[in-house]
C-alpha cells in the first residue's frame, strides 16, 4: 500500500510539473511576441535598429524558455521613448462641452516641449563618454519628433516657403495690432490662451504710454524652424492632431512710445533695432477651415 501510494504521488507531481512547464512556456511565448511586435508601432526609419537587436535578448534554454524581465523592461523603456513622437492631451473644457466641431477650432492650450537651446558639447565628450552617448540619444529623439511632425504636415499640402511668407505676415500683423491696441482683430490671429496674455500686456502698456509707434523693416533678416511637435486630442483617432511650429525671427524694428501729451517717452523711430523673437504657431490638421495662429512666445535669456 505504501509503495502504491508513493507511485500515485509521483504521478500527480509529474502531472502538475508538466502543466506548470506548459503554462510558463505559453506565457513566455506570448510575452516575447508582444515585445517583438512593439517596433511595428514605430515608423520604419527608426524600427530597423530594434529588429537588428532581435537576437540580442538573452533566453534560458530548456523546457520553459523564460524571458528575463529586466531586459524586457529595458527594451520597453527604449521603445516608449522612441515611439512617442507626439503627445496626447485632453481637449479644452469648453470644447468638450460644445462638441467635436468646436474641438477642431480651439487650441489644446499648452506648448508641447517648449524649445530651449542645447548646450554645446565637444566631439570627444559626445562619442567617448556615457553622458555624451545619452545626450546624443536625446538629440536624435528630438530631431525625429520634428521630422515626424513635418512629414505629417506635408500630407496636408505644407510648403516651407509659403509658410514662412505667411508666418512673417502674421508676425508683422500681430505686432501692429498690439501697437494699435486692436484687441478685436487680435483675437482672430492668436489662440484663446495667448489672447488672454496679450490682452493683459496691452492693458499694462496703456497704463504707462498713451500711444505706440512700431514698424518692421523689411525684408526679414532671418527666419528658421527650431522645432515641430504634434498634439493629439482624441485617443481613438490618431488623425485628430494639432501641430506646433517654433520659429525664430531676426528682424530690424523701429519703436517709439508717447505720453498723453504726445511727447516721446521711450524709443526712437529714427533708429533701427535688431530684434530676435521665438514664436510658436499652431494649426489643426483635422479641420478644413483651420489656419495658423500664434499660440506662444519663448522669452530670451539675458546674456
């Protein structure tokens, strides 16, 4: 009886062991499949390095073939950094209340990853130190995000030269409206949040000066794109995105301010001043009547 009971226990143990091994094998395969499919979500231009690293993941050979969790976690972290070429944000409260049509016309109300100049780094530090490698990776990801946003914008008929012409016109128009204190016309050229900020600036300026003269000397000395970003407003529709382009303007301007009696209290309109501005323009890519508007400005640090 004792021998028979022992044989029975061994049979049960083997059965349980086989089931556990089968379960681990299935879990391991499903986990590895899920991970190796991740690069498919990434654009082709950046997915190839991950496909090349397919065989670099360490496995323990045997009946279970268990994937090491630490390496899986590391891979997922890198994948997430590379595939997040756009961000998701909730639509403004007033847009959610008014329906889908209004969502397309209202700004998300944020500046996604505001531009900031990168500190220079030497060639040797960039390529022969860990901090340099990390910096290089960050720089590549920043450029990839801009390239992806521009490529999506081109599908809507974007032309760099045409946009620059429109941007310069907007830059001149908004500054002129600010100088004249024309808040009604200004509302159409800027986003909702930006309008509130500019309205306060006009109010503060009018408390100091009665009138302002402003002029931009054409042509513009330099204009260039510093950054491009996409902002999604609907998790269920990847095409419902806003694009933000950060531009640098280098222009010559004339400025003069007057008090209530007409006397000059600041500036000199006979002199040209070199001005560098960084403005962010925004546009909806899912609304047929959308147009570019100013959504933010980046202050320059004093040298």
